[in-house]
C-alpha cells in the first residue's frame, strides 16, 4: 500500500510539474481576427452594395421625410457604387423624375455648406428633372416641360424674401435657353424666379419637397448620374428632436406612427 501510494503521488507530482502548453497571445489574437473577418466582410459588403442606414438631419424634405427619421437606402436599384472608384455596378432600375434619391452633392460654395469642411455632403432630395427636361420657376411655382408641379409642402416664403436675386444662382446662365415658348430667361435668378433651363445629358435636377427651405440643385447645379447612391426604402426609426425629455429624446419622443413608413 505504501509503495502504491508513493507511486501515485509521484505521478501526480510529475503531472503538476509538467507545463501545460498554451497558445501564445499572437496565435490567439490571429485566431480571433480570423473569426471576425468574415462577419465584418459580410456587414461592410451589405452596407456598400445592398442597403445602408441614413439619418435625416434637416427639414428640406418635409413632409415626406422629417428631422430625426432613420431609413434604409436601397443601393441595388440604381446600382451600388464600388468603393474608392468612380464606377457603379448595374442597377435594376433607372432614376426617374419623381424619385426620392440619396446622392453625393456636387462641390458646394462655402456660403451654403452645412459646415465649412463639408464640400460634397451626402444628401437626399427628389428628382424633379431628368436629361432634356426644361425647368423654370415663376412666382414660386415649379414648371417642368410646361406642366405645373405643385410643392408637396405648404410652406412658402413671402415674395419679398424669395424674390431677392442671389449671385449663387448665376451658374444657371450656362444651361438656360433663349427663344423658347417659355419666354426669356430670368436675368437675375432668385429662389422664386429662375429659368428656363435644360437639364444636361447624364445629370438630374434635384429639389427638396420643402422647396423654400432646401439647398438643392438651384444652388449647386444638376447632379451627375455617378453621384446617385440609392433610394430610401422605409423609416425604421424616428424621434422628435424638439419633444420628450432632454438627453433622452431618442427614447421618450419616438414617433411610433412613422415606423415602417415607405418613402414615395
């Protein structure tokens, strides 16, 4: 019995004294990275090629889109943009007049930028003119190819403010037309009086639904096709930034009726 106990104790001691092999930090770190890379690739790929969340920061698209709306942007419709290139993959539909679209703004003048360093911000507006369309505005009324297009928003600035000529609209003279049935072009364009002009090939004229509170193509010109990124699908979350409890509005001021709203 004594010998067997001594042998067993010796085996236990030998086992304890033998170091247990452990994976080095580098090996474990590499294994961790390799395990999450596929997940990151799927998430980033889906965001770049399929759909991406977008938050509405301003009231330029009211009442269609409200400040505080969060929505998914369908990138497949117009064709997803290939990152770090100027190319797009083919989409399943062409941009049409009336579509709400997310796009990269043409370079903006410093006087209209959201912030000084945002030269080409990502925006959401409605396509009101496609290549070849003739656009003009008289007394705040948008006219496309001779047809009045009512504003979805009832807010209208008084003529005394909206008829003030703005130097930033002077770019419109490059694409205005003369001798048309719509009369001569406005010599000093303003917010309510401009055109007629023709949308150049390969571009789209964008305007916010809240026309008198929107910085859009009237200020920076038509948007090239390559700048379009997709169309908003539906509102998946929304809250009122002016209601609820301070610092907790994202929870206390949820617009429940907005959730699931499809964008048209």
